[in-house]
């Protein structure tokens, strides 16, 4: 099969399912076929190609792609075309780009409901949310519209939608993947990662996008191991920590039961499982909100209508500014919170950073006792689209994933069960730069389970 | 009622590139031709710190005697204004690169509060149709140098700036061109009993002095009338020669500083500071002292020579080629300086050394040397080339001069007779005639000697 044939197949499926799922903000058929055609011609010349050459992909719409719309699901950037490629996209230049994936506006949300381009449907139940903010990236992989996609994770934005859509979501360590070209939500927490059908696929994509980039000052000068070589069906000797408070207080009992069942299965496979304590989930969420809103308020200051993006014409500068910043309600809410946090009467940001230090230190200590932490990817399974969730309840979606962002840890979300016909996701966290351990444990899990092989019934 | 004055000086670092991207930082390029996604603040771009700018900033901290912070960090300073493409400026608010310096200027010690790196904003061009933005300046590498409020007169402020300019130029840190904005100054001033005002738009050292003078008078009158001096930001209006209140700059007055999450802390360890120090030249003050010591120059000549690095370097090169140091100094401070002030170029040291050597050997006259120098400075020609084309060589050859003397004596019997009768003044006339006959090239001293000798040889019968 040629890359062109493969790309045609995925384009056709993507276009056909777009009205149902709304997983894309824009489809990039011409660009995809041009890349596929180029790869095919290289292959005919017997050129050496990477394992992913010609495999199509979807890219979350907060990652810059040259010559393509890069909207962040916001009206503010509705007509913005990026003049440059993100580093991660450059590294995947041989992967035909099917389109830019739908998401929560500026990645602020856990439902993909805040997109200015309409909500994304969960392929398992089109009346339910795919999670967010990488909801489009997760839904497209789940629906078989894209073999893999890039997402971003600031507080759980890869792992929670991966759990909701029954796919494999990988958030690498902070600094593993260059953030150059990632439109920031909170620069100290943001990380690009993958949504795939399996851990094996995740290893292939991560191999290409990880690595030091002089264009990102926060990028780590850390050797990238051969990730595929880490895929061994063997967890003997690994110590898995189960955070007792989290499993005991998880609001969805089917989720906590599935995670505990997984722990038993790991124990059968030779891992040692022990209870640990992570008694700061609420504090993590609070710290996250203080830091992420402040950094977002700063990072989004540039959307003023002056040099690019939407501009409200007006005779006064102030009116031009206020009229150009046409953000949705959730973005406005967070910008207000963040601006307040940065203000002279509030030391919210510093407070958040202090809490972050404590939590990071505690996690570091935990990892002197265990190799991995095993916990739910999210406190719920996919919730109905029409459900009016109040913002605080929505923020609670990320409560189990945030510690990894605060401490810069790699984390992996994997399908581990089903409840009422909807996927359940578990999550594993490892010490910083120990993606290898996550890949090993995740691969072992998928060798011994078939949850990741199940397909949503709604989108045959 | 002495004024209290503090200065904030922005200096463009001479790195050739911007602070966080590799766009060139040349002046007067066509608008928006020195831009890239980073300095335009396009979505998703990240700043990458220019390491050469760090070295230059460290050098500035060293020459100002500052204490360098091993760990400094960057902050985002937010305000909404179209000159700021990101909605914030990257600066060093909480932990600046350096603190607490002290410099000796001719008008006394000046304390430096802090020195930090920051990026420049874009330039707004207001036209009848609207405001245009030139992003060429956006992201240019600056250091901000803040003095303590320790200056007590406009003259002292001016003197500090002149000193600062001299050392920054010397150390190759900045080209300090006020007219191009690579050195900009804001002044803070208050009198006892009044509020502090900040004056912006000071485009020359003279403007600094005049604006401060004006502001002292204005504040003094206000206080005398029992009025309050409001703390405010003023603009110096050169045409009206007065300070006028500025329009409010940002919509928000609060800068909402945020530790820059895109940039790791700047670690200026001993090795980096040493690297910066290695590139530092000898500074004017110690160089002048050495010139006195090593070359035996009078101190005031040495001071003048070190005023610019080019002149001092040139002097040392000439001296190294064996010229008499004082003669070299006099040449540079006299004729060469005059030519430079008239817009000429500084000739190469080797050429100046050759000229001096010819002059000292008596091969060319002082007058001829001046002419040769003028041509060197104007057209960059070499000494020997000029001398080959024009017959500037001085005639010192005894035989030629004797011949000349004979001719002049023969042609001027009257003057010769007068001289022999004891009218010594007649020798002057004969000298004039001889110089004219040689087109000014005769070595006057030798000629005078030979002429007197030839006259003495005349038979006494006259």
C-alpha cells in the first residue's frame, strides 16, 4: 500500500465522520496528499525513511503548522495562518497532515465544549464529551480517522480525553518535546504528547518528536533512549504504588475498581504493588489553577488585534483592545483569575509555586520507594454533552493528572475497562525522564489485556 | 535646596543581533525588514537568549564596578500598547544581572543601583492617516543602567553620561549613538518638599542638562508658591525648551510582573564572568596613568589621548614604531584632531609614524607635513604615494643649498651689499628669495646657515 492510498483512506473516513464527530477544525487534504506523494516518490527511489514516513496524523490546533490554520479553537485566531512549523511538526514532516484537531479554546477545558468551532462528539457515544482539551485528537484516533495524533497536556489534557475515548495517551516529561510552536496555555506546565491506539505506536511517535531543541530554552539536554527497545512484556521486579486516598475517594467506583483490578493483574505478572499516600490532590488542583491562570493571562496578552488575529476596528486604542479580545466564557474566566493572581494585592502565583515545590518534592520521595504510580486517569468516565457542569466541577476532571504536570513527570493513560459501554482509563506516572519504565509497564499491560483493541460501536 | 537626580540609561548592546532571536539589529533598515516570528511575538514562538548579549552586559557590569548576581532571572512586564507585540516586555525585575556599582567620574562618585538585560519595544510612527509600527527595533538587546539618586546637579548628570558613553565605547559594549537611540536616558528629579518627576525624550547630553535645569526652576517656583509638585512623567520638548506632561502610556498602569516561564534562570558563573573580563580593554583612567608612566607624557596630554580608544590605540602604535612619544601625541592632538573635527578620517598609525619619521629626519618640512597629512586624512593615500606625486621632500642637501645660496646672492646684489654693510635684516630678504626659488622646499635652518656662510665668504671690497 502506498502512502497516498493510506492517506486517501484516512481522508475519506475523516471527511465522512466529520459531521458526526467534529474532530477537526480544519482538514488539510491537499497538504496531506502532497506529503504522501513525496514520501511515495522517496520510497520508489529506495531512500531510507523513518518508520512513520507516510503514516497520516492529526495535530491539535494549538500546534503551529506552516501555511495551515492554527486557531486554538478561538474566534480570535479564526483566520490565523502560521508562517512556521512547530519543532514537533518539523520532525514529523514525512507524516501526511490530515487536519488540525478540535479542542477546548486555548486548551482551557476538559470537555472540548469550549471550542469556538462547536463541540466534539465522543465516538463511543456521540451525546457524550470526548474530554479535553485534546478532545479532537483523542476522538479522531478512537474513531479510526487518524492512526495517531499530537495533543498537548497542561493539567491532563492528553490523559483525560485518552481515558474518555479509550485510546493511549502519553504525556512525556517536561522538556522532552520542544514546545517551540506550541501556542501556550501555561508555559511552565505545557507539554506536547501523543494519542495512539497502543503503547507500541506511542513509542514510535515519541521516538521522532522527543529530543533537545535549541529553539526551546526549557528543552532538556537529555539522551533519548530507543523507546521501542523498552517495549518488553515483563514487569517483574517493578514496584507500583497505588495512592490510597485517590482510590478511596474516586467518585466513580467503576473507575477505582478497574484500576485496582489492573493492579492485581500487574501483581500476577510479577510486579510488586504497594499502597502509597498522595494526600494533596485538592491542593494540586488549587496550585495548578493559581499557576496556570496567571501564566495564561500573560501568554494570551498578545492577542490584541494589533499585528495578527481578529481586530475590532475602532477609533480609540482601548476600544480596539477590548473589542478584539473576543474570547469565550471559560477563557475570560481564567484570564480574570490569572490577572487577579498576578496583581499587586494577591500573591497567588507565588503561593501556587510554593505548593508546587512541596508537591514535587513529595513525589520525588515517593519515587525512592516505587518505580511507578498507578491511579485513575480521571475521576469520571465520559459525561453527557448537554450536561451543564459548573466550572469548579469541570476543573475537578484534572485532579489526578495535575501532579505530573506540576512535577514535570512523564505519565501515560491506558484503557483498562468499560462502564456502561464507555471506556475507563488508568494512568501511570514515572520519575522525570523515565518514559522507558512507562513504556515497559504499558506494553506489558497491553500484552495482557484487550481494552485498547476495542472499537467504538457508533462509528463503524 | 539641592536637587536629587537619578538616571535610567538604556544602552543598546553591540551584538549585531537581537536579544531573543537572531534578527540583525542594524540601524535605519527599511521598516519591518529585520523581523522574524519571535520578535513579532507570533503565537507559539519562544525566546532564545543571545549569549553574546550576556557577555556584553556582564562587561558593562564589570566596568561600572557592579556586583554580578551569579543567578539572575527574567520577568514579563505587562502592558497593553501597540509597541509591544507580546503584550509584555521581557526584562529582569526581581533578580537583575548586577547590583550596586560605583564609578569615579570627573565630577565625583556615582553609585549604580542596578544593571539588567531587557528587550526593546517596537517603534511607532504616527502619521496623518494613522499609526504605523516598525518592528525592526522590537527585541533589540538592551541593558538598563539605573543610578542611585545621588546626582546633585544637571552638570553632574551630564558628566556621568559622558563618562558612561566613554567607557561603554571603549569596552566595545555599545556604539552609544544618541541620535540613533543606542543610548537613551530618562531622568528622575525631585527637590526637597516636592514630588519626583520623570523626564523622558532626552535625545542629547545637552538636552539632559537643559531639561534638568528647566525642571529645577519649575519645581523651585512651584514650591516657593506653596504648590505641590505632582509626581508625573514628563516629556522634554526641545523646540519649546520645556517639559510637558506625557500622555498615559498603557491602558493599565499595573505591570503585573510574572517570572518568565519560557526562560531558565541566567547562571553567570565564575567562568562566564571571567570570559567577559578577558575581553575588557584597559579603561581610559588607568591607560592615561600608564601613558604618563611609560611614555613620559604630560598628564593632560595623556588624558586627552585616551578620550577615545581609536586615538589612544593609534598613539601606542605610532610609539611602537619608534616615534618620539611626545611628538606623536602632539601630532595626534594637534593637526590630526583638527582634521578629524573637520570630518576627516584617522590615518593608519603606520602612515603617521612614517610621516613623523620623515619630519624628524628633516626630509620634509613642518608645512609640507601638514599638507601631506591633510591628503592622507581626506583621501586615505599613503605618505610615500603623496610624496612621489608632489615634490614635498625638503632640500637639506648641502651642495644643492649652496648652489641655491650662490644664485640668490648673485641675483640680489643690493641686498647682499646691505647685509655686508651690517644690515642683518637683509638676510631675511635673501632667505625669503631663496625659499621662494626652492618652492618652499629648502630646509630653512640649513639654508640660513649656508647663506650666512656664503655671504661671509664674499670679498670685503664691497
